[in-house]
């Protein structure tokens, strides 16, 4: 009996139809790479599939109707829609998302007049919230935080996207302040894909300093973001959640941070659990990496319109009417009469960074990466003594060694709480897990250097001062995927792992209770999403043909740093990464724009 090790081939062989097998193989493979579907128009005869399937790949042969449907109402394992082949389940998820967004927009129309009146009623309060941003150095641009806040108050569904330091969480604090000014009893739910991102969201809200009443300030201080899975409440006996369309989340407003990390399955189930009278606001950076699992939903929704940050004449007048500084108003160039798109006025991009300057350092290199500005990137590569950003091809081993020596700060710090903060001041970030420049080898290399300097002694798995990252959710211990801790002995001499809890206080856990964890001197760029460090060292592999190397990956790694980023990679690798953009097949943009509806040119018999 022959054993098949290729999981995609195992899936394809489940179906007896030879014509379908190559497509089933490709679809399974593409889903594992993050795609929701495959475009039948773009399949080439030399696709990267096993030779046995290449010989039967017939691009003109009709697909079997007992397995493939071209009608959404007919349940088959596969569906062809707009010349894209889906697994039925993924098309259902995509359809759920589109339908729910359309419903949001439809339901809000009857509320717009009342919401406009409430904004005018609290005009002086709203203006006071935006005094500081109106004084921003670049007072030529409109105040996009202000525009986003007014839009979120008006809409049932709003996406706010922007890079690091553009004030997404600050904008949320202002949105909530406006909503609480109208009704201090509103129910608010906050969540993020990971526990770490949720904790950062809570901390940012607590640090928001706004001219609000004591009652509103206390509500903002007491808000407790959770993971999305906890918000939806896992039904442990199934893959379903307890909250869904029949049992929606009990909240008047739901706000989700780091939305770019959400895959299509979770995205659909989240939207399904939002009640008909609940406002949903989604935050994220459209230029960041997409989810590890299938889908690039947040990015697709942000890119669905040809132009962002344009509004109707009426909405523009509302936004400008409660703006404290008339130099930052929306002008005629921000008015559009094209209101036919479902997401018109529902996606606002924050374009002004209060952390980085666009013309220097991290702000400049991250912008160059996203725009694939080769001239600017080469300029950074050649300026190796830049005080903010250094780029090195790996030949200067002392650069890496010097960075690693920074870990001595947390190791030598006796106060565990301060040590945790010092640990999170720096991090090595890598693109891949395997190989010389991968996660596992880098963590070993760093451990060996710290051992050689007698900073750590590797006496076992949970050795003293080992930094660990939890890689699975443990709801009983309230430990979540992405939480970072340090191994230390407690006052009784017992080895424990110390974490910060949701209130910023120390929590100790016996190592034996932590079943899923890894050493975290280095972490993957994917895992770093939702985190910030003062300094990062981004290590890129030497091989140019690694599919993971994209501008989104490089941008995400660079923008985890607040003060300094060092990049180890050859000139060719850096330029190739910036030139490659993540491409994940889905039908979201096409279907959202109403293009090619029911246009089935692929034959199904």
C-alpha cells in the first residue's frame, strides 16, 4: 500500500474524478498559502503540481457538476463564482462577510439624521477632543483622526487604518468619549486577535489624556479588551462560537484592533456575531502582514475603493462644522459624488504619524518599502552610519553581537517587573523559522553568546532568566498566545514564570502548567504583530526565492521599532522583498464592487 505524504495530494485523491484532481490539489495548496480561492483564468499548464496531475490537467475540460456548482444555492464541495474556484465553506465565509457589511450600511441610513443632530448637540465637546491634533506641525493635511471619529459615530461599520504612530487607539478613545457623552450607559466590547495586542490596546486607552468628565474617564480606564476568541466565547465541543447571529454579542459598540491579523474564518464568525443594533469599528494597518491563515480580508476591504478619505458634500460639512482649527478642514478635493460603493465613507486612513517623520529614519524607510521606492531604499543601504536606521549585509558580526548584549539589561535587573519591561525594549525579528537565519538557530546563537558571557546558565528547559512566549491560549490561567514572560525564582526559591497581567501587575505561574511556549530572544515577524519595541534587529535570509519575503513582511518588521531598527540582509534581498507584494486570491474586491456578477465563463457539467 502506497503512502502519500503530501497532504494536498491526499485531499485531491479523495475525489475520484481525474479532471477535478489537479484543481483540488491546487486549491488545497493555495489555501495553505493564504488564498481563499484560485482564479481559473490564471492557471498555467506549468503550474507547480505533481507530474501525475500535470498530465491530466485540462484547462478546457468542463468540471463535474456533481462536485462543482456554479450556483450559490446548490451545495457542492466546490463552487465556481466569477471564474474563481472555491471550497464551499470559504465561499460561504466570504459571502457572510459581504452580506453583513451591506446590512450594516443599509441599517444605518435611518439613523444618520439623529446622529448628525447628536454631533451638533455636543459640538463644543467634540472640538475640545481635537484641539491637540489641530495643532499638529503639518497643518496642511486635514485632521484625519477627526474625520475618522465623526465617521465612526455616524456609521454602523467603520474601518480605521493607519501606520504606527498615526493615533488609531487615541482616535478610538475619542470616539468612545463622544458616544459616552451621549449615553454613559452604553455597553462597550473591545478585542484583538491576540492577548498581547489586547493588552496593548487596554494600556493605550488608559494612557489617553482627554478633556472629559470624571465619569467618562473612569469608563475608559475600566475597559478590559479581550481576545476575539474570548469575546465570541468558544464552544469547546465544536468549532463554533457561542455568539453568532442567533446569540449576538451583548454590546452597543464593538471595537477590534489589529484587524489585519484576522483570517477569513474568524472574520466571518465575528461579523455574524454582531447584532443588528451594534456598531462595529475595526482598526489596523492595511500595509501590515495579513493573517497566517487564509484570507487578507482587512487589506481587501481597505483596497476595495479606488480612493480613500473622500466623503459626500453633506458628510464633509458635518465633519468641518465641529473642527477646532479651520486650517485642517476637508476641502472640495475630498468631496466625491460617487456614493455607490458600499464602503464609501466607511474606510478612513490616518496618514499623519506622530511618532515618525516621513522624511527621515524609520518613517522614511518604511514608506520607501511600501512604495517600493528603489532609490530611497538604496540610499539607506549605502548610508551604513545612519543614527536611526542601519542596514548591513551580515558581514559585520559585531553589529549583531552588540545588539544581543542589550539583553543583559533585563538579566541583571533584580526587580522582575522592571526586568519584563527591559526585556521588551528590544527584540530580534526573523522572516523564517528554519535555516541559519531562522527562528530556531537565532535563538540558539543568542543563548550561546549569553552563556559565553556568563549571563545565563542553561540548566534545563525552564532555566533562570529564559524569556518565553506562550504559543497557545490557556483560559484557566489567563495566558494567551503571544504573552511573554521570564523564568525566575520566587521568594521561596521555587522556579516560576512571571508575566504581566491585564492590569500590569506581576503574575507567577509554575512552569509545568505551561505546555506551549518557545524561547523568545528572537521571534518571527508574523508573531511580532501587535507588539512594539524600542529597538529591533530584523534578520533576513540569504536566499532570494523564499516566497515569504515581501514588502509587507519587511514593513511589519521595521515598524515594530519605536526608536531604532537594524536590518541584516543583502542589497538584493532587501530590494527583492520590497518589490514583492503579498497576493492572495479572493473575490472580496470584485464582489464588493459588483463586478462580473454571475458571469460564469467556466463550464460546469
